[in-house]
């Protein structure tokens, strides 16, 4: 039983529009603020908490509101509400219709994401995480992965935002380490052998793993389904550099990716800012090569993050039709939202209508 219902009014301010998804600790809904438009509401599943418990649960919202960066999801409000199961805490944040990076990646089907797009998005992620790493003491995310990176169109193009800081933690100011937590496939080798080993360099590993995935459609170290925290041999062997899989990568980019994925944390980029600096200085190869936008991945489909629901062309076309209806009615923001939802259901729509969405985000009706 879900905590909230469609049409429910929260604190005379928010109307629940629809359920978006859930994790172990919370459900996420799209809501409409009576004055400010659409937002996403994260509602914690645990009910009947004391005020101190609620304050602890809303720590993520407090953290995000304090960091404040264009590439970190913005938080607008935090409070409590009555649900079907009792009083629970919630906070509201940016609604990103395009959804998470894994959906964006899946929407390219058997084709690799264009390398310019990959580098642009990953540099944005680095900028956001670098801001957290600059805090004193540094804040580490501890669960960077495509599902926790939101991607949507703005007036000037795609914008990536790091989200889901629920596991984020201030590191020990003396050791710059924290107790390991997060998703195994994106965790560095040291967390499998040391209890307190999460660090800024661990976040760099997760960003590097995500970058490698976008460049190759593969994970550098795919973990078996039964992998556990006490399996130190998971990182034996090596992986092919991106340039052996992606014709638009080059040796210089290989060196950056390989340094981000160094097995020894002291050999890795120490912070997201150091990785960002390296990516900012990278230049594509000058010789002509096949475009990754049309290069077919060696994977039959993008399955390394699990099976994705098959594209629903009818549902996608329905959203496109509703988007143009909203556009005709002058509701350009709603039109852009609907079109971004359609992109994730049919890969051909992104290239066809992406520029249209950018114009609508600018307030231009074309």
C-alpha cells in the first residue's frame, strides 16, 4: 500500500499527481505546488517517528539545501504529513521529467551515447560532487551511480544533477574516511577489505565507473549477482581501455579513465575536482573516426544494469501528442515535460525533438 494517493492534497499546498518510484527507505511522487508548479516529493516510509527521528531522516534535505549547486538537485521544502500509515517526514525537490541517467543511457538502445554528450554530463556531475568535496570536512556521496544522477533539458541543453544523498556523510576530519555503504557495482576495491574506507577518492571511482559505462556500455568490473562486501578478489584482472571499444575515445581519455579507476585509492584522483580538471583538458582525437552516435555497441542491448522495460512506442507517441496539445495551449513547460518522458520510451524521439524541447524551455513556442 502506497503512502499517498493521486489527487491527495498535502498541507493545503501540494497536489499529488502520480507515483514515480521507491527505494528501501522512501517513496517519490510528482506533486504540483499551488503556486510554484511541479516538484518531486520524497516521502519516508517509516511512520510514527519522534521529532528527533524526523530531524535525522530529513538530514539529506538539510545537506542538499546547504550545499547548493546547479549540478546537485535543489531542495525546496521539508515537513511532515499524514499518510495512510501515520505521520511521516517528506521533502520536496526539483522535478526532472527526463529521469535518471540510466534511463537516458538506455534510451540510446544499441548505440553508444555520443562522446561529446558523455563528457558534458560527466563533467557536470564532477562539478556538483566537487562542491560537496570542498565542504569542511568534505561530504562524500557514497552512492554515485546512473540511477542517482538526474538528466533533463534546460534552455541551453542537457543538465545533470547528482541526487539521492541519503547515504552522504561527513568524513572523519582526521582520516577523511567514513564507513562504507552504497551499491556494490560502483564501489572501489578498498571498501571490500577495510571497514572505514569510503572517501572522496571512492566517489571518484564511482564517477569513473559511470563514465566507463557510458563510453563502452560495459562495467569495468562486472560483479557476480552473489557478490558480498567480504569478497576481495572481485577486482582481479584488468579491463579494456575505452578506446578499444569506442572509436571516438583516444589514448588521452584512456589515461583519465584508468586513473579514475586505479585500484589503489592513493593512485586515483583524490577528489572530483581533480577528475574534472583532467576532463576539462581532454581534447578529442584530430583524426577522423566513426561517430559513436551511430556506432553499434558490442552488447546486444544495455543489460549490465539489469533488464529495462521494452520501449512502448504507443505510450511514447501518446505523450508526444499531448506535448503538442499543451504547446498549442501555451503550456510550454508541461509540453517539455511530456516530451522528455516520451524520450525514455522511444530512442528515435530524442534526436527528433530534443531541439524542440530546448526552445520550449526558453519559452519559445515553435
